[in-house]
């Protein structure tokens, strides 16, 4: 249903803007991204199971980059931009308890993102935009686990599973998946064809599946939100007047 609505929106918008001069450009963009996945502690440890511990989520910095095509209609002060990009997104989870055990779990996923945005130019060069994106997870089992368990074992003789074993269980228990998001952007397009901008991505669907397991890991809604700063460069499509 979402795909049908998106298709109708794009077709109707293009029909409305079918008449009049337009400027078609294409280009590249890249930059940094800060992202965070929600509710991971609730997936790892059942509430009320035990206490005297802390489990905190921390966002991760990554990179993003891609290509775009921009249909701009100066007389209407609007544009439609379609794009495909790569992004590295995820979350770190840090655990510490009263017995001295510390561990870190890194959910470090990679995505191919496909989307579009509707852009409005309140003044020449400056735009604000919004639109839908779908992100395809291409590293669905990229989970890393590190701890001080072996140090505690050496000091006190208390046995813990080796990090490699715990990491294997986590990879088998959690699978990153594709998700849908809404993009909100602001930026400036210089006459030199250089573009700078910022984006906020609001995750709208679950981005993590908890598989059947015997470790009390539970399924919940884990959405990814992110902020990115990007810089891009565009080229004219002068030879494609009927595109």
C-alpha cells in the first residue's frame, strides 16, 4: 500500500509540474552521519530479571554518500530529487554491573538507501525538503561483542563464556533488516554547483528482528533515527531537454 501511495504521489506531482521551464541536474554527495537505534536494552535484558547494572545505548558516527538527479522548476520554486546512497549506521550498547563485568555490543549495519524528496526554495539557493526513503540492510549480521570477562576469570576464577561464543549467539539471535524512514532536509545550492546541507531521518518501521532463541532476548520495535551533514556537486543535463 505504501508503494502504491508513493507512486501515485510522484506521478501526480510530475503531472502538475509537466508544463514550464525546468532545470535538470545530476550529481554526487557525501558526508558524515550520526545514528542511533532505539530500544536495544529492552531486547537484550528482560525488565525486572535482575538489577545492579547499567545498560546504555550510544549513537555511532559513520559515513554516507551517493548520487542524485534533481528536477527543479524555478517558476514554482520547487524541485523533486531522487537518489541512491550508501550509509553506515548503528548503535553501541555498553553494560556494567556491580560485579565488575563490562561489555560492549556494536550493531554496525550498512545500508543501500533509495528515496526521493520534495524541495521548496523560499529564496534562491536555499531549500527545505522532505520525502520517503527505504534502506536495504546489506550487513544484517554485523554485530561485535567485547568484554573484560577473561580478565575477571583470571583475577577471581569466575567463568564467563569467551567473547567469540557470545558474539556468535548474538549474530544468531539478532538480524538487521530493511526499514522505511522519512527524511527532512535543509540546504543551500551555490551558483558554483556546490551544495551543502543537513538531514534528519526519522525511522518509521522496525529495523531489527529478534530470532527465536534460548537466551531471553525479546522482540520489540527498534527504529533508527539519524542526523547527517553532506556536501555535494551537481552537473547540468543540458542535452536531455525532454527527460
